[in-house]
C-alpha cells in the first residue's frame, strides 16, 4: 500500500515538473500528446487546464476566443428549410408508415374492418382492410378473425403494432405491408 502511495506521489510530482517547464500552452500540450499511457495523458491535459494562467501567450488567445464568441453571437443564424414533400403526395391513410413522417400528434390506435385475409406460405396471416391497407402477421400467435369483423390496431413500443379483437384477451403482432 505504501509503495503505491509513493509511486503515485512520484508520478504526480513528475507531471507537475513536466508541465512547469513548458513555455507555451502549445508546448505543454505537445508534451502531453507524446505520452503513451492514456491515463497519464489525461492527467497531463487536466493539469494544463487547471494552470492555464502560468503559460506565456494565454491572455492573447483567451481574448481572441472571447472576440470570436461575441462576433458569432451577434450574427443571425441562417434558416434551413426542410426538404418536405407536399401533403398531397402522402397517402390518405398511412397508419403504420411512421418512418416517413412525424408521429407527435398521431393516433395510437385505429379501428378497421377486415375486407379479406389469407395465409402465407409460412402460416402467417395477410389481412386486407376495407380502407385498402394490407398488414401481415409477424408473430406466431393464434387469433380467430373473420371477414367483415371490426378489429383495432394499436401502436406498441419500438415501432411495433398489435391487432386485437374486442372481447378477446389476445393480440397478434402485425406489420404494415402496403
């Protein structure tokens, strides 16, 4: 334990002497940059930051930085226009296509009527609704559905969607295809 304390104290004294002989901030930072050990290099940079006033030329650099900041604060920032497509090109019903628009004011659930459904080759249901949207089952849950049945699709976490039937305590994970 004592040897660790002695070696740590020696190391700190060496770094203090190492930075004290530097003439300018650039010289001190160059010496720190040449240090191989990342912890020692970080300690060296911290020591420079704590004792900036002892180096030559720092007052001129600080005044230049302050002048630059005040100049930047007085100039207005340019306005950037978002490249947004016109509203007319967006589909009328795009629930489930969130990657194309902002969701902050959107509904978290929608009620739809099943127009038709079929099973895919892998046994997943592909459901077409009366509004023309097509959704595909993405999990292996079984849920009895029929044509003309009213169902609801609700938004889940991390971009997931769940189809549920009123009165049934099950739901099926779905994703929008069209």
